[in-house]
C-alpha cells in the first residue's frame, strides 16, 4: 500500500499524471478515490478487498477528459482496460496502470504487458456465481424462464447496471433511442427482459466478467449471471476475445452454426 502511495505521489508531483484513480477506505468496502494532488495520495488503499472495476471511469470525459491518468486496477479492471484499448477508447500513452500481484504493486508499461499478464494470471474465484449458474443450468427451460421472470419483474430500470459497466460507454444508449422505440422506457417484465437481453448481447465477447452490473443493482438482482453465462458461452464457442473484434462485429467462415434452427 505504501508502495502505491509513493508511486502516485511521485507521478503527481512530477506532472507525469494529472489524476490518479484508486481506492480509499469506505464504510463497508473500499470506494473510488480521485487524487489530483500528492497530499491526497495518502488516502489510497489497495488490497484484495479492492474489487470494484475502476476502468469504468476511463471513458468518462467529465472525469478524465484528456488528462494523463494513473489507475489502480483489479484483475477484472485489467481485462476491461485491455478491451477498451482494443476498441480505441483509451490511449496507451495517456494511462499508467498498477495492479496488485503477489502482495506487491506491479506497474504495466504497455498494454501488451497487461495482455501477457492476463494470459498467465489465475482469475479470482467466483464460487457463489458458479454455484448459482450451476443451479440455473440444472433447471428445465420452463423453470429458467420462471426464475428470470420473477427476478427481472422487480427491476425498475434505474440503469445502475449500465452505469457500473466499463464497456457501456455509448454516448446514447439503445434505451434512450425513441425513433424508433427499440425498448419500452417503462418498467415492466417484458420490457425489462428486452433491456437485459440487449445489454448482454452488447457485452458478448467484450465483458470482463467483473460482476459490477450485479453489484450495482439496488435490488440485488443477479443480472451479472447473464453476462457471466454469456462470457462462458462465447469462450466455449468462439475462444478468447481478441483485438480483432467481438463476436457481434466479426465472424470467421468456420464459426459454428449449430445455434441456427
């Protein structure tokens, strides 16, 4: 922790960065901290409880807006940063990335270093999510439909799931388009399902599986299980995502077509 504070102070004092995005102690769990001067770097914390995906702020022009940025990145934030770079949303020369590896701070000089690290690193366990997904997979089609109908009928479309996702950076979301009206704006079971299906489809091959969407839901709806399952299906059927594009924007002639009835 002291190592990160010292590095953030150095970078801010020498004007190598204008802003450091990290974590500070919160009421229950660490919360985001935006440091613009060396003195405030003392508030930084970084341990295995810092799981929030801070990459969500890297496309926020009101926060980042052309600044040189340092960021404390969890494993899943690293995946998001890599994907954002592939989608031309961040510039390598504008960002300095730090991660917690083997209880020490690791500084990544390049995006390629991040990609290599992700290939070799062991992802954090998701036991609770895997167990729930296993329970859902064991259901009949009718039982699954009833499960998601019951869960998503509670949604009141606050879009916290969208706000928490680093990959939801569109300047105008599909739910805000009304000519034509793709998705009904009011909260109702069917329109809620339409929203979540659209959200998950747009995440296909892009989602880091960080779970921020589910963690942000004020009702505790397990919407992250939808993207968790989608990520697993994409990996099983198309392999790991690459910088060449996601599964909705690219194809190969040898892609499986077994899903076509």
